[in-house]
């Protein structure tokens, strides 16, 4: 005959082991989810950094090309210049609907037409699409100096995936404005 104290303990080990197993499974699942989430965050940061570098490359390319288009490789441009040395179109000034800066860059369809310039293939590697830039002329009146010109360069860079996009802009004001 088995003593009463041993009979009470027989069913204790199995439920304890099952509870311990459930807790360890939950801890393991949480660790896997956290590692996966951190991997996604790292991938997004990498894609965003790549998009920024691509946009920076396009911005510097267009800026240098605009400067080289001027007489003796300097700004300001001669009157009537419509393209840069590398055939980047210089979009004429169009009075904006709001504010005072050019707005052609804001329309997504302008980035798929002849108004933008796409850098040559493999200029930036590991990107979903090569970076683009757009140069818009900006005309404004400065008190006592008359009508002045400046140029708004907008660059669009895409990262490793086409959903990571960075836009950068630079305003070039030739001479003393």
C-alpha cells in the first residue's frame, strides 16, 4: 500500500512541467518577434540612408552641372540657356499658385517626363531606381536691385526599396543677391 502523502504528489510534476514549458515557449516567441522587429527596423534605416545618399549624389551632380553651364564654368547663366552641359533641362520660371518658390517639383508626374534628369545607370548601386534631379529657374524682385534669378535644384533619391524616398533641395543664387 502506498502512503497517502505519495499519492498526493504523483500529479504535481506533470502540470508544473507543462506550465514551465508554456512560459519558456512564450519567452522564445517574444525573443523571436523582437529580433525580427529589430531586423526590420535596421533594414528600414539602411534603405533610408541609401535613399539619402542617392538624393545627395543627384543634388551635387545637378548643382555642379548647373555651375559648369555658365560662362567659364561659373554662374550666372547667359540669357536663354535652357539646358545644362549634361542636357539637364532648366525649367523656366512659372509663377507659383502659393508662396514664391517654384513648384514644378511637387507634381509627381513631372518626375516621369522630360522635366527631370535621371543619373546614368549604376551611378548609385543597390538602389531600386537611379536618383533624379530637377532644376527650376526662380525669378524674384529685390528692392533696389531689380529682377534677380536663382535656381532651385530638387533631388529625389530612392533606397533599396521603392518605398524609401528622400527629397533634397538647394537654392543657388548667383552673384551677390
